[in-house]
């Protein structure tokens, strides 16, 4: 049964993204809110500070031209005191601080407005946070000191109110909205991914024809779905080829085994009528065919698993081809032409290259009418081996699959000559391992195979 989906919501991408977005937005709001609170508090305090300084300056200017101080029109509860320089008599106090001690004991020595430290005896009776003072040398009261002070309690209250509003209202609201929106957006974005997951969960080795749905648009999810469909196409092709390969291998293994078993059973049932010499020849032939088939299958299996390690050495292709020519001449069925075999050297695994050439030579000998032609030539960037025969050639319809496993131009003729249907496939694998290529060349008659390998430059 395919999985119905993730059970743990906290482990899902949707939850993680929503949690991350909520955390980031909350942290951002905390940082921005903190900066806002600090700036607002500083602005309010500066406003109070400027109001007090301005009140001192305005009162001092009024005294200098003969005005009598009155109640402060400044906000934030600014209060004013005017004290005589000589004797320290109170000449004026705001109504709110009437009868209280001096606001500050500072006596400014210049006419500049300066910050005045508050008198503890005063602040114990009236709450102030800051004060300014200046000296007026000439007024209707004589030389006087003007003090003005104010409390920052309102600024602090406004700041606290802002902190409460941000903490109790803005922060939870933003966090909740961010969580809900990100949960919905991510869920909507991942809906095609979940559809892809469900479809992939339904796909098995039995039903490989299914494909994941392609969402609309051209985003990452669409490209993911396209890539997965391309991957599924490759997997389906590989599965079909694997099944066909297993079926073909089973058939090929069964054929020589059945022949051997039939000969043995016949000898057991009718020993007096058995030609043991003929039976031995048949069993030996079928055993050899079986051995070659198993060897070919192991070779291809290792190649598929990338378990073949090349023993790279300098290999003279012309020497290998001339050795194959001598072997073929010893058989005596066809004539061998080697006049175009020239020197050529590559870097590769000698035994694997020998096997590839032997498979090509055996294939040519199997189908040749009377002649097999060898050619070897060295190019600037590659070495080329050509093996041609004067047989019936390869039908056009079979050329596309000629180097596939168990591909045969004529099954009956191959079986009659002991072929396994894997020879050319092995040649193609060996060529690939050496970064080369095997191809069926053009020929007016017969088949012409061209093996091209990259040539290395060797010092003589």
C-alpha cells in the first residue's frame, strides 16, 4: 500500500517554512519595535528638554525688558523659579511649586543657558527630571537667576504605552497572520509536489507507464515534474530492456542446457544405440557455447555495474590484428586480406581490446562468403580499425539495434555457427570503456565494421 502522506506535521516542509517565516517576522518586528521605542522616547525627552530650555530663555528675555514672569505656556508641566542673585530671595515661582525650596543650587556664572542639577530638597516634594538655569544681570528685580524644570513622566508613560501596544497587539497579530499566510501559501505551493509524491508512490515495477502530473506555469515545481517524467521514461526503458535481457538470457542459457540434457537422457535410455563419439562432440560444442554465453553475460554485468578497471598500457593494434589474421587463416574457411594493416598504437586494456577485435573477426568470419578484409590506420587524433566481409550484409531495418544485446541479423544462422547474440554488444561496451566508438560503415557488399579509438601521443 502506498503511503498516504506524512503523519508528523511538525516535520513537514510546510510547518518548517511557516515556523521560520513566523520567527523571522517576529524577530524583525521586535528589532524594529525596539528601535521605534528608543527613537520615540529619545524624541519625547528631547522635546521636553527643548521646551524647558526655551522657557528659561523666554523668561530671561522678558525680565531683561521689564516683563514680570507668568505661568508657563510650555507643555509637559514646565515650572519656573526666579531667584535674586544676592540673598537668594524668591522673586517668582510657578503656582505649582509656590513655597517650595530652590529648584537648583546652581548659580550660573555667565548669561548662557546651562543644565542645572536638581536640588534634592525640591525633588523630594515635587517630581522633576531635568532643569535649566541662566543669569539675568539687569532686570526690575536686579540681578536674578531663572530656573525652569519639567518632568519626563509623560514621555515615559507614552513610551511604556507604546511598548504595551506592540507587545500585546502588534506582535501577536503579526506573528499569527504571518503563520497563517505562510502556512496557506506554502501549502498551496506544495500541493503539486504532494500530487507528484502520490503519483510516484503508485508507480511500481509493474505499472511503469504512469507519469507525474505537470502543473501549469514554468516554475521550479514544473521543472521538477518534467525532470521526474524524463527520469521515469529512462527507468521504464531500462526496465523493459532489463526484462528483455533476462528473458533472452534465460532462453539462450536454456537452449544449450536442453541440448546437453537431451543427449545425456538419450544415452541413459538407449545406451546400446548411442553414438558416444557424436554425443561427446555435441555436448562439448554446447558446453563451449554455454561457457561463452556465461562469460559474455558476466562481462556485460560487470560493465553495467562499472566494475571493470582498465589495465591501461600501450597497445599496438596492428599486432593484435595480425594475430587474429593468423588465427583466422588457420581455420581455413575464408581468405584473409591484411595489405592495409598499418602501424597504430593506443592506450588501453590489451585483453579487452583483443576480445573486441576477436568478436568482430568471428562475426565477419561467420557471415563472410569467401573473404575477410582487415585495415588498421593511425590518424592524428585517433586510430581506426576496419573489419569487412563479403557476406550478405546487415538489413537496413536491423542497423539501429545491431549493437544491442541479443540482437541478431539472422537468428538461425547465428545459432548454427555458435553465436550468443552478445558479441557486438560487448564490442560496443569495450569501445565505450576506451572512449571510442563502433559503427557499421558504408559498404557496397557485405558488412564493414569500423572501430575508432582515441590515439595517444607516445615518445618513440
